[in-house]
């Protein structure tokens, strides 16, 4: 399944270094990895797309990693109605594939 996470960043100086562990896949359950990372230019909000087995796995992971530096809202993507195309100019995900 795919899960979107909307992060409202409360403390960018803390959240972004902690978030690096999420991008690296540190502590992620099997089958869970971040696919896309979209930070706002001012660092106040970030939206991410995850591949996972459970919304709860992602919610626990991001809450644990980011702590009080971010408020995180996770929801399952309606795969039947969603669509995507890789935007030109965005780099490949640094997250390791874990299946």
C-alpha cells in the first residue's frame, strides 16, 4: 500500500537532521520505505509518499523519529483513483529498497 505523510514542521533545525534517518530507512519495518520527499521551500511543511504494509507502521516510525519537532498526519492512498508521473528534475530516492 501507499501512504502519504504530511509533516507540519515545528522545529526545522531538529526535524530535518532527524528526518535524514527516515530517508535512509533507519529503523523502518520490513516492506516500508519512503519513495518521495517534497519539502516546502521555507521548510515549514513536508509531504512524503511511502510504500508500506501498514499506515500504523509509518505513523509510529515518523512520530518516533521526528518527536516533537513535527506534527505528522498519515493516510492511505486510494490506489484505484490515484495517479503519478515522475516529475522531471527530481532526483532518485536515496532510500534503500526493502522488501
